[in-house]
C-alpha cells in the first residue's frame, strides 16, 4: 500500500468525523451553523474512496485473494473464476459518489433523493456480486446454505416487523412508495451477511462490510420512523451518526483484506 495516500485517506475520514462532532455541537447549541455538513462529510468519504481505488488497492493482489478464498474453489477443488473482483473495486466508489449526490438532492426533493439512494443500493449489490456468488446453486447447495437461510429469514422477519410497526401509515401514501427501497436496501445488507460464509477471507473485512451495511439500514430506518411515524429527539444526529460510519466502513473494508494479503507475503 502507498502509505502517503493511505494517510491522506484516513485524514479525510478523520475530517469527516470531526465535522460530524461539530454538527452534534451545533444541534445541541442554539445555532444552525453546521446544518449542511452531512453533504461535506459524504463528499470527503467519496474522495477517500476514489483515492483507495486508484492509489492504494492493488487490483491484481486483490483479485488473487478473492479467487483463492472463493468458496467454490474450496468446495469443488478448482479455481472457478466466475467472480469479478474488479467489479467490486470499481463500483464501490461509484456507489459512494451516488450516495453523495443523494445527500445533496434529498433535502431539496425527498422522492428524487430516495431514487438516487435506491440507485446507490443497486450499485452496492452489483459491487458485492463481484466477490460473492449470488447464484442459487452456490447459495443453497454449498457450505453457506445454513447461513443463507438463517440470515435471509432473520432479515426478512425483522424488516417486515419494523415496517409494519414503525413505518407504515394508512394515511401516508409515501409509506407505500418507500417499499421498493426498503426491499433493495435489505437485499444489499443481506448479501454482506452471505459474505460471512467465505471463512478463508479476512474476518475484519467480512465483519466491517456487514456492520457498514447494517448501520446503513439503521440510519434509513431512523429517518423513516422520524418522517412517517413519530418524531425522534435529535433525529438528525442519530441519522447522520449511523450513516457516516456506515459509508465509511463500506468503503474502507477493502483496506483490511488488502492488509491481510500484504501480511501473507
């Protein structure tokens, strides 16, 4: 890894989190000086994700790690190179940039902003397909079958209960409009849990992806509850306080897989 660019990446992330602390202070005090900081924070993470892709991650080494830890290889005894690791590397920063655009749009137009975030979730799913097999044969007949079943059922039940109890309102048509987004973001998070079954990969990499995706769902859930059901005290702090770590973890997870590869050399 290029240590200078790695330091720059962490400085950008640190700046984003410092700005978030300023945002918290601004909401606790009678001042709105930092009310637009979430967009700046998001842009900083987007810049960091681009630097990670271009200057830090070695595509060839990353691909080697992904192929060598492919569960198809370990179960079938042959390196089935059906995964596309560069898809993950290229699309993850694109998904982050889309999130930044959505952050700028959603205060102006909620529906358009939601659609932009929906596009971002689709991009995350496509990115994950580069490192995690999403075909039914691998999901339901391989070594991760139990994990797939348990995580799918758990997420489905949890999201349905959350939606019915804390989001749905017969008086607000928007609570029906958001259903496609809820489905897609749930799938996005669920796929990261499937990735836990790739046990030969760095545990940090797998857990960080899961944590980032879960925090993304939590952030959007808080936003929806606050918007559709009942006001949550200091809602903006809770929303951004979970969203910022979410996008940070999703983009920075790759650094931990890369470090594992470097250590193995």
